[in-house]
């Protein structure tokens, strides 16, 4: 039974790789990151992660000096789901537990709460020791800002960009997301604070204990969507050290993450904000 479960999960992953047009030869042996000083038009053609310096300083100033009244558009958003968790042994806040969930379960089900955006932003700005930690994730920026700031993106990103981009993630207190990969390529802009990305190449997927199976693959085909895939690992285990590519980002940098690259993300202690521009699978 265990062998069939592993075979089924690996079939699921290979199916998604094929649908995302990830060539086997390009998925193999990639364990380094490219560095660039500025955006380039062909960034999203890269099959390996790219770290970019010198993104627009105006957008950094906007998110470094934000206030609740200027940041939130109450006419568009009243309440949002916020993912809550208790601190684990190393002090990081884990949001969601994919290791205990079936594939079609909500990995954040046990840590969802509802809060107003203004309450969340006040918590972000003001230290309140008695306030539990929160993480606002996967929210279209246009639903929060009355007048979002846009930056000049590479042509390939604009050409394949998903509607309602970018998506905003905000938190503090070393919040950590579960290990997973997306079928989209993601251009990630760090506009405030610090983030650490633990990345794994698609070629190590069978070693990361993916969740899913043949039925999940059939249902995604039938439903006409390509899902994200979660791992039963957290992503920071010592046993994964030889496969991990750790990228520490600071405000003012951007990271291009190709489709199907596994990642878990840890925020800094202080408030941190990223904007994510997903691109459609090709």
C-alpha cells in the first residue's frame, strides 16, 4: 500500500510537470541561482531561479511608511481570511499543516480566522504582545489599495500575467508557509522587511513526499485546472540540506521562481511584505 501511495503521488507530480511543460532535461541538476542587477525582458524564460536587485525605490518607500487609512480601501474589502498559528520549537510560525491533510483538504483549515483589514494593519504597525500572530496571504493587491503602485515589469511577465496580479502577503514574527510548488511561474517582489526562501528543483520531487495521486490527477484534468502540490516535509529538515537552495532576500530585491519549483518561505521578525506576480502555465 505504501509503495502504491508513493507511485500514485509521483505520477500526480509528473503529470503536472508535463502539463506545465517542464522538460526533464531542464529539471535535472539545477541547484544554483542566477543574479541580475536589473529586470530583463527574458527573465520568465529561465528554468532556474533568478535574484534581481535594484527594483523601484518608490514602491519601497510606499510600503515602508504606510498607514492604515492610506493603505486600506474599506469600500472594496471589509473582512479577509487571516491564517493563524502557534509558534513551533524554533520560534517560526507555521501556517497550515500539509503533512496531516489529504490532497483536497484545506491545509490552512485549522488556522483560519476572520479579521478586518484595518485591525490587521494596526497589528502590523503596533507591537501588541497579547495579540496573537497573524498572516494575511494570497489577497489581490487591488482589493486592498485604492490606488496601487505599479512597477515596470519585464515583457514576458506582463504577457503571461494572471488577472488581479499582484498578490500580496503580509506578516511578521517569522511566519512560515508549508513546502509546496505552484504550476505558475512567480515573480516575487520584497517591498518591506526580510524573507528566506527554501527552494528545491523539480527533479527532487520524488524525494519530497508529495501529497496527491492518480485520482487527484484525473480530477484536475476533469476540472480543467492545474493545482499546487504540497509536501509532507516542512522544508527545513536537515535531511534535505543537500537538495536545498536557500535564498535570503531583503527589501528592494525580486526573485523569479520558475513553475514547479518547491518552496517554503519564512518571514523576518519585523513586518514583511511581498508582492507576487504569477504567470500562467504555458
